[in-house]
C-alpha cells in the first residue's frame, strides 16, 4: 500500500492536538486519508488546527485529559459519530524546569496527572472502541527524559518513564487477553515546537548544540514515527519504545 494511503478511512484520536507535535501528527494522518478526532483544552487553537486539515469528517472535542469523566464523554462522542476507534495517540503533556527539592506536592500531582494519569485514563476509556477495530494501535508519547536526566526534569522524567512502562504492560496484557490492540511508546528528543520557541533563541541554540546531529527535531519528524507505529507496516511492533532524538541518548 502506498505510504499516502496507509491510514485511509481509519479513525484516529489525538490528544494535545492543538499545537506542536499533536497538530503536526493530525496533519500527517489527514494527508494519509485518516478521519481525525482532535482533543485539547485550548479550543481556539484546536479549531485553527482543524481548519487547516485536508479531508472531511473530522471532529474536535474539548478534553481535560486528567479527568476520567471527560474521557468517558469524549469516547461517547466518538462512539456516536464513528462506532469505533482505530488509533489513539496519547500526546497531551506538560512540563516545567524545577528541582525535585523545589517541587511542591500539588506541582508533582499536576505533572503526574497530565503526563501519566491521562495515558491510563485514555487507554482504558477508549479500549472498547479500539477492540471494535480489530486492528488498532495506541501510541503513547513519552520523552527522552524517561531515559536520561536533565536538571529540573525530575517529576516530568518520572511521569514519562511511567508512560513507557505502562505502554509495555498494556501491550502484553492486550496480547495475552486476545485484544487486537498494539501499544507502543515514542520518545522525542528536543523538538522545535511553539513552546520551545517561546523560551528564547539562546535556549533553542543550547539545545540544538547538545544534539549530535546539531539541530532540534521538527514536529513533523516525530509525527512520522507516530504514523509508522500506528500503521499496519508495524503489525509486529508491540510493547516497543521508539526513540527519535538525533542520537542525543546514544552518547
């Protein structure tokens, strides 16, 4: 099957889809003929992303990924509209730079809720619809910070490491219980998103210089990895972690 038809007609839900990696992933799936369910809390930015998508039939949903009730309501909308789900991309995430010694309990809980709880809530809520697909995939967006430590990334790293292990557990348990749902994680390195641009040119330059390839990734490069993991070409890729980091973790 040509690459531009890999996801034709598939129903794909992406969280944190308003900007950055989520928006780039949405556009890439749409170019391959997928029908998108985009979820975010920023509806202004989400609607702008929706307006730029090729294809038709897409759906935008306001979703607080840290709230199980929001997930149930979102999944109910997908069920009513499409009756199934072929791909779930748990992309929503958030982080800040703060030493663990300066992290308040409420900050810890927020980071864990957005980055890790959301993946559990989303996967469990969507599982009945994913099972109806008969050939479904979940891609959970982790980070290189699940593998290597950067100062101030402690709570974020802990959450993203949890995402990787949850993905492995979910993959094994789906396979062992006869659920035809593959689960993998993807681990981006430094990505040149709107958030990174907002941190200033000096910070961007320092990050780029720390990468052996000498640059940050474009969001579209992470999207390409997500599309592969979700595709039928990756039918035997299950419980794996795809690192996309310009060799940062190789040194």
